[in-house]
C-alpha cells in the first residue's frame, strides 16, 4: 500500500466491514469517480489517489454506526475529519 | 486465537452493596418483576469486624442473578465521602467525565423490541423512568439509574451478529495489543495496524459456520 497505480501518487485506502449498517458507506464513496471500491474477504476496500470524502447525510447512518464504520486505514493515509458532516481520508 | 475449550455458562451472579434495601427490592422485584430467588441471612464473621448482613438475589433471566449485600448498622459513609457523581459504591468528583463514570455498568438482555418496550413501560411508570433510549451500532438500549445510583441498562440485539464481525473483532484486538505495546497509542495507529492485519488475513477468511448472510 502507498504507491499509486502510476507509481507516483499516493493511494488512500480505507476498509469498511460488510455488515448491513455499513452498506451505504462504500455506495456513497463510489459516487466519486476518483474512488474505486473493491473487496478483500468480508471488507469493502475504498481507494483513491485523491482524498476520499464521504458525506454523512448521504450515508444516512445513525450516530453510533457512523462513528464506528471504519475498520482500517492503510498506512500512508489517515482520517483527517470524521464528524457530523463528513469522513475524510487523505495522506497522513 | 485460543484453542482452549469454552466451558463457562454465563453470569452466576454479579453483586453490589445497597444501603436502601426497601427501594432496591421495590425497583427490581416490584417495578421490573425480577423474582427474588435466593437470600442469605448471615451473622457477622471473620477476623475483622464484619457486620451482620443479608445477601439477596434477583433472577435476571437465563438463571443468571443480580445480588445485593445489605450490612446492618452501616450507611454510605462506610465507603468514604459522598461523591459528586457515581453511585453508593463508586464515588467520583464533579470533574470526572461522565463517559468514565458510566463506563462500568450492567446490561441485561431481552429478546426483542416488544420486551424492551415492556420494560420501558414498567420503568416509566415508576420513580426510576427511562433516561435514554438509544440505538447503538447493533443493539438498542434503555437506561436508568437504580435506587443505589447504579447505571442500569436493558438491551436488545437489532440483528444477529454476523460471522465477519467475529473476524473483525479478532483483528481489532490483535491490532489493539500491538498498538498499546508501543509508545503513544492512538486510534489512528490502531486503524493503520488493523489495515495491515486485514490485508494479511481477510482474503483467506471463510465463515467458520453458515451464519446469516451479510
């Protein structure tokens, strides 16, 4: 993890467990054309060479679900915002 | 993962002191309808000055029990000065954050929404009405404080736990142990370590048994 597809950019990757409460998270993330959503076992893998921004209202998750939906963030990136408006993952 | 066989069978009893047995019995037996299932009347004993006491038990379902000690001749001062927050056992200063005060609590399980709302009705009709009803990640809970100040929760599962949540829990704990063994543990470090463990282990994961589809 870390190098972009072209070998120059940084790939931001977060993992979201596939459980019913989380389904809208990768769905909303995928609306950004720069984002790809893949699978690794039971996890959604949400990646982009751009900052990943997921809108809270579009996801529609209740408080507890929203603040616990991230299973992992690949080294090199970090969560820089996770509040009532949005989740943002970008280079650390 | 532990290879040890898992032989335990839930809670036998969890025990708390009370200085107000009348209100405690009223709350658990008369308001909630938890049967009194056992009691011990004991004279003081032992090398230290031990008060005479009554140890009494309420059934909380599944043959599990919540128990109380009432010590004759004592009052809450036996546990030290009254706290600005907390209960008759745990006393805290006014500046102790609420999340910490509430962190230690008992949650009793019910099978579904109908049962949760039935206990909500019973509490709301009493002197200890429900203070909060909250849908968490995968459970819904009602909360109040019992007559002793103990934070009391009744909860129901919103859905069955899925097999992948067991995998995820295991990865979380392994990541946590790695992070707390190093300097300055943070949530960010945990998520980074967990991402590495997901890459290592998630691809080859298969549910141990057929569970509900995700």
